C-alpha cells in the first residue's frame, strides 16, 4: 500500500477522521449507538445553584446524566460559607435527581489542589489517579459512587 501522513489543521480533514471512527463505532456497537442517538438519551443537564438569604449565589453544581451515569463537571461553594453542609447538600440533591432519572453511578474528577478528600466523605471511591496531570505536580483523582 502506498500512503503518506501529514500534519493537519483543517476542520474538514479532522471531521473526516471523526467520521471514520463514528462509522467504526456504529458498526461495532449498533445497539448502543442506535439508542444513544435517540433524543431521549442525549445527555441531560442537571444544574443546581445555591443562594444565600440575600439572593447572592454562594455555590453550585453543574452536571449531566445519560443512561446510568451522573457525570459531575463543576462543584463549588463560596469560601465564606464552606464547611456548613452546602457542598454535601448540592451533591445529595444531584444524586437524588440522578436516581430519579434512573442513574446507578456517579462520576466526578478533582485535582489534588481542589478537594480530593471531600468526595470520600460522601462515600465516593477512588477509581484512579494520574500523577502530575497539570505538569506542575498536582494529581488528578477520579471518583465514583454506586447510587442504587
Ligand atoms: C469541596 C467543596 C465543594 C465542599 O463544600 P462544603 O460546603 O465546604 O462541604 P460540606 O460542608 O458540605 O462538607 C461535607 C463533608 O465534607 C468535609 N469536607 C468539606 N470540604 C472538605 C475538604 N476540602 N477536604 C476534606 N473534607 C472536606 C466536611 O468536613 C464534611 O464532613 P462531615 O459531614 O463528615 O463532617 C468546597 O470546599 C469548595 O468549593 N472547594 C473549592 C472548589 C473545589 O475544590 N471544588 C471541587 C472541585 S471538583
């Protein structure tokens, strides 16, 4: 076979590469992709915001659910109100809503300089850790929890 490889910045070529993998994936797993492409199985946002009594935002959680997974992207509580249960409440509300949607597992990742010790307090188990993820000495932690 005669072929060559070159660098590319072209979106059309990148789309052609994506299309090759899409075709492969759909051939290998037609049942999953057939279901995943249905509108009711698209990732569904699950976003929560916490306000104080002056109606100022003091924290929130941004996540989505799809099939059996709750995937948490952002969790934050303002510094002045930390350690008063707001973070736990946001997580519990998200998990409860995810269970209502049929989810069985939750996933979140966090950096070593963020809150790797917070999630075990909420019964999350360490699924993996990548050292020096930010190239500045901080590991990335992956946590999961069985919701059922
Ligand atoms: C992590 C964070 C959301 C926790 O929110 P919070 O409102 O302070 O947490 P809570 O008060 O609900 O704490 C729940 C439990 O976790 C513990 N906890 C809270 N923050 C913790 C931390 N950073 N490390 C270890 N344990 C922690 C609390 O002591 C409490 O334990 P207990 O119920 O067994 O006594 C908050 O500290 C924060 O926003 N941090 C900065 C941003 C960040 O790291 N976000 C997560 C990125 S993935």
